[in-house]
């Protein structure tokens, strides 16, 4: 399963949607994910990929991690995995 597929599955689960309803252009807001859901999604992603996402839930705009849409999240995770390797 690709990074993209795993991320979409995690986000879909958080949004209580079918993964087919989550597109790369989807924003978390479009999917109905609130700030608590975002934090839970990030924890799930960190656990799934064994990475640490530089995201501060209290100051999302100060984070170095782009959560503007699903594609940005996938790209950020791929960068973190590559940096870890």
C-alpha cells in the first residue's frame, strides 16, 4: 500500500467516510475534520509510518508541515520518510 493510500485510509477513517470520497484535492475542512480530528489523524499517521510530524496543534500556522490538502500531507510524509531513511 502506498503512502498516499495509507494516508487516505487514515483520513477517511477519521472523517467517517469511504476512502473513495477522499481526493488529493480534499481539504480536511472539506472532509469535516476538526482540530481534534486533525490531531488524531496526525498521531495515527506518525504511528503508521514511524515518523514524527513537526506540527503544533496549538499553533498550526507556525508548523513546518503543510496540511492545506491531502496531497500536501502525503508530500510532507514522503519528505519525512526520505529524511529518516
